[in-house]
C-alpha cells in the first residue's frame, strides 16, 4: 500500500516536472472536487 502511494506520488511529480519544462505555466488542483486551483507561472530566464 505504501509502495503504491509512493510510486503514484513520484509519477505525479515527474509528470508535473515534464509539463513544467515544456510549458511556462500550468495548473494544479488543490481539492478533489476541482473547485480550487493553483495557477503557476514560470519566469523566462533566457
């Protein structure tokens, strides 16, 4: 059970990292019902 939870968390973090590298902004859901969202904008350091 704990291994599955850890694997799911690691997969989610990897997916967010890959998405963040390809896009300059992304949205994370804070709640299970989808009513709360966190909008993240990454700076362009070129």
